[in-house]
């Protein structure tokens, strides 16, 4: 029985190219998703850090406002 080697090779090449393309597609989207998750995680950490800093600064901020109001009222 005669098997056409060229058509079989073309079919294998075509199959390989499709598999490679599918792999690249999947890899690209996974990489993009991982990068997006890293960015989102970093933003959440920065927000949390900023909230903690704001909580630490808030009493001092309120105190300085109180002092400023006292100074203004004592000047009048």
C-alpha cells in the first residue's frame, strides 16, 4: 500500500502549527492574567498600607486642626 509522504508531512506540520498557536494563545492569556493579578494584588496592598498610614496620621491631623482652631480663636 502506498502512503503519500508529502501529504502526511503537511498534515503533521499543519497539526503542529495549530497546536503551537493554541499553546501561545493559552500562554499569552495566562501570562496576562497572572500579571493582572499581580498588579491588582499590589494595588490592594498599597491601598491597605495607605489606609494604615492614614489611620496612624489621622489623630495627629485632628490634633493639629484643633491646635490651629485654638490659635485662631485666641487671636480673636
